[in-house]
């Protein structure tokens, strides 16, 4: 079946020009996975989705590993926090902010041990905010998830490996527990691997961007959701800012569409449609 949720926000259009509306709060959990090669339009799609969630009153805590969301945060009057800040101690002045961005880009030169430790502190802060009040819809967003869980290299010291596994355990608890507090976790990734495949099993919303790459082999996911051959062929064509949306067991080809009043906030480059 196609995706067209009654109370959803407009995500884009299907190949026939009809609007695709998405409600990310009406299925078994509120988690979302956005995957695609570098340059496929993941950040533009995520900014559009987050803006729609802000309009609907959700609180957003965004963990930004590449420094891509500072202008987005400032434009919307959010609380932007630099990587080495002590704000991870959860101060009152940002505890209630609707939009909080942790900019962790400056940590890319730090050791994996230090990075994993700091990531854990930020994730703990985000979880504390999410679990404080189940009447509030809270989203935790991690952009460049692969760097978040992997660090700067695949080979870690014994000490950094301990921090790494602790971070993975902590993340898994947050990801599985978010639905019990009326929250969700959104992940943006450029690489597919076994860990991402496992995460997808606990995810109600997947947005598979159409630009292909040897790092974005969707075979396991497509098999998991019984995706038809025509939709698989579509993904292989590599049309930017288009995607296969999977919501529960429903699928829909969609061209991401940015309304004119959002362009100044999202600031996309020229995009292509079907």
C-alpha cells in the first residue's frame, strides 16, 4: 500500500504528482532512519522533516557531527551548543528549549576515547530530557550516525573499545525506550552495515535516498520489507532528492518537495524532481 497519512505533514509527491503526507507518530514506534550516499539530499530531507515537527510542537535535540545545522538552529532561534561546552550537565536554561543543537564537529580531531565519552554524555542529556515528561513529544536526532558509533577509525585501543561498546549499549537502550516516553530517534547515515540493518528492525520509518553507492547496499532492508522490483530499480537510478519511503509495511516513491516558505530556513541547492 502507498503512504498517505490523514494527519501527516506534506513530505513530497509521488511519481503521479499526488501529495505524500507522513505522520511519524501513528505507528508502532516513532523512530526514523534516513540513509543515502553523500550528496543524495539527506540533510535537506531531514531539515524539512524537523521543521514540520517543530511546527507541530515537538521538541528536538540534534546531535550534529559535521557542523551542518548551526545556521538552521540560529535562524529558528534554537539553542546551539559547541562541542566542548559544559552544557551536557543539563542546565535549566536549555532544558526546556524546543530546539537544541549539539555541534560536535570540533571533536573530530580528538581521540576516540574522548569522543565516545563525550558522545555518551550528550546522549545521556538527551535521554534525560526525553524521559522527563511523557506528555511532551521529544525527538533525538543524530546526523552522520556512522561516525557517531564508529569514531575516527575502525581500530580502537582497548580503552576506547570499552567506551565504544558502552556507547552502543546506551544508544540501543535509548532507541528502544523512546516510544515509552512519547519520543523518537531519527538517524541520518551514509553507510549501510549490519548494525544499521539491525536498527532498521526497530524502526517504523525509513527514507532510502535514491543516489546509489557501494556503501549504500539496501538489499537486506529491501528483502526485509518485501520491496517490489520496480521500486528497487528506481533506487538504482540515482535521482537526487528522491527516495523510497517505508512507513510500517507501506511503501511509497517520493520526490522531496520544499515549500517556498521553508527555502530560506532549509537553504537547499537546486533539486531535481521525477
